[in-house]
C-alpha cells in the first residue's frame, strides 16, 4: 500500500523549458520557433504556468450534470405545418429547445406573417418545458408579439425573443427606416413583454455576423460587447432598471472547428461581460448562446461537415456555453433531411451523455495555453469594444465602414492561406472525395406569405454590409 502519490518522473532529469528549446532548435535546424496568428492573437508553440497568469474568468456556477447546456435546434422549413413537425421531432429526439428562423418570404426561414401562423408552428410545443427562441431580423418586435400571444401569458413560459437589430443592419447593409427607431421599437415591445414573461430573455447581443463575414474573434467579441451596452441603454430608456435590463440580454457567438479558440472565446465573452456589468454597478450572470459557424461548411464532401460541427459543439460546451445550436452537415447544400437533423441533435447528446462534458464546470480552467488565450482574447475584444465606443457606438462604427473593412481584410487573409495551403480544409483543399454519390437534401420551394412591413418612418440607416461567406466556396466551382 502506497502512502503518497507515485512520481512517474522519478529517475528522470527534470523537464525544463531550456531543455525543450534545445531539442526544438536542433529539430528546426536553427529556424525560429513558429508562432501562429489565430483569432487576431498570437499563439506560442509552448506555454508554461508563467504564461497563463491569473485567470480573467470568474469561477463559473456549477452546471446541471444531467443537462449542462441547452441543446437547441434551428427550425427553418418555410411551411408552418412542416416546421411544426420538425420542431416536435427534434424535441422528441432529445433537443431541449428550438430556434425559429422567421422569414415571411420563405427563402431563408419559416413563412410566418401573423400570430395565427406562429401558433400553427408551435402546436403541441409546451413553452413551459422547451425554450422557444426567435431569429426574425427587423421583424423581431412583431415576431416577439406573435410568440407572446402563442405562449398565452404563461408566466412560466421559457422564451428568448432574441431582438437584435444591429446584426440585421450589419448583414443587410441597410435598415427599413432609421436604426434608432428600430432600437426604440424593439425595446418598447421588450419592456412590455417582460411584465408578462419574467423568465424571457429579450435581446441577443451577438457578434456572429462578424464571424460569418470572415472577421476575427477579437472583433466578434467587441461587436458583441458594444451591442450589449446599446441594448441595455435602450431597455433602460424603455423603463426597465439597469439590473433587469442586463439580466434580460443574452450573448451570441459563433463556434467553429478551431476548438481551442472557441473555448477561449466563450470564456473571454464572460470576462468582458462581467467587466461591463461591474462598471454599471449591477450583478447579472452571462448567458451565452453559441451557434455553429456556417462559414466553415463545405458543399464538397459534405460528410466532413459532421466532424466540423461536432468539434464546434465540443468547443462551445467545454467553453461553458449555456445554449448550443448546431447546424446540419447539409446546410451548404439545401434544406436538411431527417438524417442530417438527427445527426445534429445526436452529436450534442453524445458530447453531453457519453463524453460527459458537463461533469466539470470549467474543463479548460488551469490549462496554461487556454488561460493565456482567454486572457489575450478578452483584452483584444475589450480593445475592439473601446474602439467602437470611441467612434460613437456601434451604429456609428458600422456606418463608418471600419468594421466591414476589418472583416474583409481578415477574410482575404483566410482565403489566401487556404489557396496556398498554409491552412488546409479536409475534403476541399486536401483529400477531396472521388465519390460521386450526391449528399441527400430536401428540395423545397419558398412559400411566401403576407406580413406587416418592418419599415419605420424616416431615412434608412446604411453601412457597408457584413455579408456571410463560406471559406470553401472559391474551391467549389463545378462541385
């Protein structure tokens, strides 16, 4: 019987950085140690305790071991009846909540244009048991009212209205009427609905639009922070207290196949949020919704997207995201079939139930490299936030074109790295599949409906758009 822990290194000389460096220099034949640029920060080849410093991330609350995060699925079928069928199938198949993408044209989401259509989509869905989230762009205030009506004033309803006019402006490049008016309209509706639905989150302060346009993680975090401050101010002007305003805002981030970066980004978002609410004199825990990156998906050898999505889900879960939305491996090709939807759900369930990612509150805590990366991203994101605020806030910064220009420069660098194979994309730039069998997708027609116009009085706000891209697209000609 042993009386102490076994020392596996006993009998070996102590491992030192100097000894490691000597071996590496011999291998590199005098070349300098490589450093990579990831997410707008430098990545070293080796980290030690002295590199990580004090963690910028506060101790997280213990997670529910059974359901450590919310498995959320995206519902996009244009026909309300079929959207309802997919929502029910997802919830019965293990999802805990649904995200409704609203688009009255039926081209990019469910053709909802009235409270009746919203009710049709949500038939047999119990909002007290499954969170219902929205993604409705400039139609957000109307869709929030429709969802509020469908929830029938149940105070226990778990709703996420996800009002986010800044992301809608950034992606479209223009708003139907002044963005300030849309912000006031959204905050007014949100303040009214919070009286009926005390558990609802109102705004989504998301930086995903930057990521999907090719931008770096630091700019994504800065956009997220600036949006959260703007939305809190709008809610306070609408009559809510500062404390309630911040507690009703969720944070939105993208998760991609770089899982170290995703882990650190989610942790850095919490650090930035905590600094903001502390400066405002309130206490409000961060609630993070992570959605899988669409820019990482490929039409070529789409089966490889399964790996990218699973890794993205791992990064978001290990980073501590509260809700995770994984797309499907066929999203770049068309509407997903039952196989793709099931795989998307099951990837999260395996990570949760079999990999046991929720059994540890902060799996990355104490890892020198990730602690250092978290700190770097938090500082870089804070600097990006400060730059946006120095320009006069998010609207002014978007209008100046600076955010779009930074994202465009990052996108150009990413595409160049793929073209010269500095970075590689499995199934696209390396190891392309020779199997001609097409990936199964559903062929559906857009079914448009009449809906209230989101236009508000006054001149449109305009900015250089942050158009979503897919990094594989230049390589897919003829695919």
